[in-house]
C-alpha cells in the first residue's frame, strides 16, 4: 500500500511539472547598435518559444510610455503562432530615445521579465537588455570652431500658402443667398421690418397674443388677447366688425371660411367677457389655447392668400 501511494504521488508531481509552462528559447532580432540621436526610434523583435498550450500573460508585458528619464516605449505588438508542438510568441517593441549626450555614449535598455502561463502553472521569461550608442546632434561648444548661432541653427521652415479664392467666393455667395432667404422669410412671417405692414393684421395679432400670454396668464392677458384679435378683424374688414357681421366678413374673405365655428365662438366669448362681465365663462367657452390657435390659423391663411 505504501509503495502504491508513493507511486501515485510521484505520478501526480510528474504530471503537474509536465503541465507547467515551458520556456524553451528566447531569440532577439536587434536593430543596429550605433548611430542614434535625440528623438530617434528603434524596433526590437523578440521571439519566445514555449509549449503549444502556453500563453503570455498580458499584464506582465512592458507598459507603453516612459520607461525612464531618457527612454520611452512607443508601441508594443504581440502575435502568436503554432509551429508543431511549440508556440512562437513574437514581441515587437518600438522605443524612442530622448538622451542628449555631450559626447558619444553607450546606454542600455534594461532587461525585463514576463510571465508565461501554462495549463497548470506559470514560468518566467527574461527579455534581454540591449546596449546602443547614442551621439550628440551638434557640438557642445560650437563657438570654439568659429561657428555661431546663425551658422549651426537652421532657419524655420516657411509655411506653405493655400489658395482660398474659391472658398471665399463660395462663402460670400452662400452668405448673400442666406440673407436673401432671411428677408423673404421675414416678409412672409411679417417680422421686422415688415411687421407693421397693414396687409397682415392677423400675423401681428398672433404675435401680440403670444407676447400677452408670455408675460402673464391672468384675466388681463386674456382681455388683451381678445382685443388684439378684434383689432385684426377690424383692420381686415376695414370697419368695426361685430358678431352680426361675421357672415358678411367670411363671404368677403373666403380664405377664412373653414374657421366659421371658431370665429363664432370667439365673438361669443368676447361678448361674455366685455358685455356680460362673465370672464370666467368666456375663458371656459373659448380657452386661451384655442384663442392662440385661432390667431395662428388666421395668420397662416392670411399669408397664403396674400
């Protein structure tokens, strides 16, 4: 029994070890190791050979951004392919150097470790360091060789000029067209400076009624709205229009025939408010919303007819 137990434990340990991640090899394809200046970029390609089921833990990869005061990892690209019983992971690392040496100097991109995860365990792979030679862009003391700021500093590039004549002409034409359309709309809606045009009394009344109810919503606003619409009827008819004259008015202005019932309700409510001293009954018979709606409808019919 003891031998069987020991054999079973040994088998489990062996199976666990076999199932852990396996880093078989790390190969690097390095760029040139010399001739770098302030701001230059370089790309390293690192191939990691592992077991077929192993994968790289993304959280363990180097992070893009500043690595130290002179080096920045600009981008990192990871790809993985299956090759027989192995998997090849390719890392493409693009660095940018911001080292400004006073004379040629060797600097080293430090090594880093990443984690390889297998079905039952993890392993660590080391990304090797890389040493490169960086050089100054210019002499530290150029004046010693007779150079001055005017000779070793290049002038700023002159910005190119783009022709904008066609765009300017199109913008002016569209602005003129917009102005003309706005004038036509103002005339059609009887806005200023066409608001005092006598041919559009209902349009003027619709605006006055809207202003009256916008300022206040009490009985005075309702009376003002009634008076404004009365003045519009009078101006359109050319005389003081009473309830008994509605049929004659509609016969002379057939564009408003469809509103016969609403016009009759309006005169009935006006008579109740001004002559019957029953404003509440007038507002119930012809509410403010109906009064505003009638004024707007008459204004639209007026614009369509004239």
